[in-house]
C-alpha cells in the first residue's frame, strides 16, 4: 500500500547536521536523522499514525519528553533509546543540554501495523497493543535491528521486503505484547507495568505519588493511565495507592516499635488522626486495634 506520513512537527533549536535520508516502503516510511539540539531546544510532534523512534546513541541525560504541554522540563521524563508512540498521541520534548544525536523514525500506517500483528494476536488484542505506548532503554536486539534498517534506509541494497521485515521485528520487539499472548485482552496494564509502578512507589519512603507520576512510571499519558488502571485493578490510582500505604503501615506496626503517630509521619499523613481514618477505611479498624490483635496472635 502506498503511504505518505503526515506528522505535525514544530521544533526550536534543533537542526540536522547532515541531509536527512528516507525510504518509502509498503505502508510505512523510514527516516534517518543526524542532528543536534541546543540547551533549551524543544519540539512538538503529532501523527495520525503510529510511529517508532530509535536512537542510535543514549540521549536520556539530555532530552526530556512528556505527553502534556508545558510539563517539560518540570515533569518530563528521560527520552529512552526506543519508544513507540500510538496514533494521535502528542509528544513534547526539551533539551537540558546541547547534544548531538542520531535516530531512525519509523512512520507506519495503522492498518499496515494491524495487518502485521493480527494473525498472531487476533484483531482485538492487536488493537489493544497499538493503543499502548512503549519505551525501552536497554535492548541490544533492537539496536542490532535498527543498525540493519539504517543501512537499508540510507543505502538500499536488498528488496524492500527485507526492510519491511526489519520494521516488523522492531515493532514486535518494542510493543507491549504480553508474553502469554492473551493475558490482557481487556487492554489494562501488563504485569510488567504493574511491577514497575509498584517498584516506583516502594522507592518513596512515604509511598506517595501523583497520578501524573504514576503514569510516567509506566510510560503512559495521565488520562490514558487512569482509564486502563481502573480496568486492571478495579480501583482508581489513588485508591490503590492508599491501599499500598496502609499495607506499609501494617508492616511497620507489626515489625517495629514505632508509635502510630510516628508511622503516620513516616508515611506522609498529616497526623495520627488522618492515618487512623484512612486505616479504618481500608482495614476496617484503627491502627491501635489492628496492632493489638496482631500481637495477640
């Protein structure tokens, strides 16, 4: 199928250092950039089709990204080596320091990517996968595939089918496809995403994160994260977080000599009364009563 990508792109302080190379393929296009960005440079990107960005060098210390305008650099997260951006999802970027970089942009017609995934996943699961952003920092296999594809974009030497198969392999290596193939047909968060979120929460002594922080931890926009989180857990993100904080309070009450007031302070509750109300809401009794019952055995 013929394809012409239609991405809206606005940048300031970013320039190509050599002529851009590109190659049109069946339902997709590959574009290879070598460029540099100044400190404070920024960009805005929006495409009606899915796209994959593969950096040939590490830019995580220099480029921040966000799905929300005005949040870079304050709430931006590091740009990783490989990212998948679903169709219609805007992306803002900002440079924290001057940096030269090289990356491969893959623009893929939604139907072409769906046609590639559906035989293995089924149309419903393939659609669900294509709606989920994905970001990876360390992926040697993707680095190898990207290197091969850069050669075919800049100096074509084989039939286009070879380059198209590389794009398919990159997509399946990067996209958030559950290993079991059908363990998240509902379109919720994957077990890996839940593990990343739990680890991010546990890294904070008070077990407190904003919904935006939680969304960033799993690489999703805040609005999309809130929707799929409810599908996955049956709770809102803040309800789940409160449950995690109360679970931590129970461990501290059971395994330490901290007073209830000290536990409240450690977990970021305003005072003992605040913890008591939240604890009763989740556990059905006060912290003091729960501790006495636990010690009584």
